[in-house]
């Protein structure tokens, strides 16, 4: 797809790199936003990255729309030839799949679901061709995920599965959104997994819950003392299934500021990843498990 440029009113330039999400589209978008930020273009007041697109807010009294458009178009060619390598983090996220809280919630909203007689996990497993919920959980937690966007709700990460296209899990959102979703629910909609940073409405399928806070506006959580939002675009996530005992223990550790997420710094090379996806994922998993 050719990159699409459109204006939103008098103060926004929207740049759509591709109509569908891919790591290649994300890397091009990320590279463009980084170059725009580095150039400190006069009149640009905000840059908002998304999954395979971004938006630039600008002051038309300082920079004309045409001048900004011309400069961003020139940046696109630079981004296409830049090395697709980023310095980032791989993070282990513990998940209590089939927990009682999301199960109670999903049962309250079955009339809004495609399959009222199944749980969200049972439905997701069936439509993706898995013969059991356990096998589906193994697929969801068995490969890493790339954080392509943070937002919509404060601190909420959108995560794209790092597998071949034919192996990607696909699950539609609820037919009608729920009015309630437990805080820290691990959800799924379309090709994206997410973690609900706060309690509230939502339409993603609910698979489990993590005991690990990812948003703290009061910044009382030890690992969120520097910044209230945990995730950032480019993070790599590895889910790890846990049981109720470990969940309760981790909740207690979080309450007493004893919990520390398992994080490793990593240099991610998109070309090396695309050349051997399974092998590269195995190296990433070895880094987070071996450190």
C-alpha cells in the first residue's frame, strides 16, 4: 500500500503507513515519528504513534500544512532506508488464565457474545482450530508479543503476536461492548491482545488477569515511581501462565512493593526476525528465562 496522507481539520496530519498491522508497517511508522521528533520541526506540537499509522499535531500559524506535508513526505524515504533495529525490552507478564473474576464478568454479558453457551476462551479456541482451552492458552502464551501502541485508555498496550501470519490468533470483539471489565484483564480483539489498565467498559474477549499493575497515576508502585505508564511502543511481552496460588502471592508482593517485573534489555532486528521467526523467538524466550 502507498502511504496515505490526510489532514484532520486545520491542526492534524494523519499518516497511514498500511491498512493492516504488520511489524514492517510498525517499524516504518516508528522510524518516521522518531525522525520527525529529532528534527524538532517548528510548529509541531505533538506526535501520536499508533499501530501502523501516526498523527502529527501542528500550529498552522507557524508551519503551513503544505510545508509540513512536504517535509514528512521527504522523511518517509529516509525511514524506508533506515536500519530496522531498535533497542527495547522483553518483559515477562504473569497471567492467571481462566480466573474467577473475568469468568464471572463474561457470564454476566453472554447475551452480547457471539456464542452465549461458551466462555470466551472456549469460543476463541474453537474458532482458531484448537482442540482444547489448554492448547489455546499454550498458543497465546507460547510466543512473544510486540507492543505496537499504548493508549485509547491510559496505559493500555495493544500487542501484536510475533508469529507467521498464518499462525496468528484471530478473535472478533463482542457483538456489543460490555459495561464492565475487571482491571488488568488480558483481552483479545481482532489480531491484538491487550491488558486493561483500569476497570471499565470493553468489548475484547477476556482470557485471564494479571496481578501486575501497568498504570499507577499516584506512582506508589515501586516500578512505576518514575512514570505512571509501564508500557511503551516497541516493548516485547512474553506471557507466563500462573495458578491461583502464585496470583495471590504476587498480589501480596505488589501491595508491599516487593514485586519486580522480569525485564531484559534487547536489541531487536526486524530483518533477522523475518528471516527466522521461530528461531528468533526462541532466542528471545531464552533471554527472559535465562536471566
